[in-house]
């Protein structure tokens, strides 16, 4: 079911668009969820008392401008000192 959801979310997402995905790994580890799609997240942040909640950011590729946007986003993350992002 989630695999079909990922496919549909990326189908309707505009090129250069972002998908914010939130997952609590109380029952199912986030690694199993991420294995349902071939898309790679550009950022992941853990939160909550036990760090079991994951905020995952995906971006639908567009062209060279997209890769520049990702680079700028990562630079902003570094500039503001967010160190638990991937």
C-alpha cells in the first residue's frame, strides 16, 4: 500500500517540488519504509523523546537547476548548524 502511495506522490509532484514525509518507527523501522521507493531523501531529521519520529524530505528532480537548489538547501542547513540531517 505505501509503495503505491510513494509512486502516486511522486507522479503528481511537480518537478523541483518537495515531499515532506513523517514516520514514527514504533512498529515498523523507517529503513523498511524507505526500501519501498527508489527515491533517495535529501534530508532526514529525527525528533521525539526516543528519536523514533522521522521527518524525511524528498525532492523530485528537474534539471541542473534542481541540483543547484539541493546544494543551496544543504548549505543553508550547514550554515544554521543543523547537524543531525542527512
